């Protein structure tokens, strides 16, 4: 992975998720930024320009993550940042956003993961995606 691609933004309203994944990503050598709601996440992405964003789907509003992904895609400075979306929507409601384990075509993310996500697995996914971006 290239030196310039070390900054990852975690956007989630679950402080335990943020902390566990921050630790796992930092152990892999990433610089980790965090935001606890979608609006702040978009602001941090615009100002800090991370190499990758991990975005929760359900935060301050049921589908806040969808809105944040759309906002990031609308800005020239953030539209090319890869996004991993994570959500407990399947666990909580049984509604599947992913299609047979794959992200839906209409969702502008590189990966959709159902929570709970093992922090070590997420850190590996981040590393793999950024390696592919080289």
C-alpha cells in the first residue's frame, strides 16, 4: 500500500464500533479519523480527504448513510473516495440491502458489509481495497 493512502474515516454512531475498528486499523498502520453522524462524516471527508470511508447506514436517521454517500458523490473532492458501507439493518430487521452477499448495483460503494463486522476482517478489507486502488 502506498504511503499516501493511510487515512481512513469511520462514520458510525456506535462508539464501540468506532473504537474497536480504530484500534484494528491503527494496528495495521492506518491513520484513523472518526465521526459519529453522517453530517459530520461528510464534513470530515471534505476537509481531510481520507483514502477510504467506512460508513454506517443507520445513524441519526434511518438511512443517513445513503444520504451521506450521495453527498460525498456530489462533491468533486470526495466523489472518488472508496466507501465501505456497514449496517445492522439485516440483523435488526431481516431486510437485505446486499444482494446474495454482493452490494446492490445502485449503491455507490465498493463493499456492503452486514454488522456485526469483525474489526480484523474490516481492517483487511480496507487494506485490500486500498491495495487495489494503487
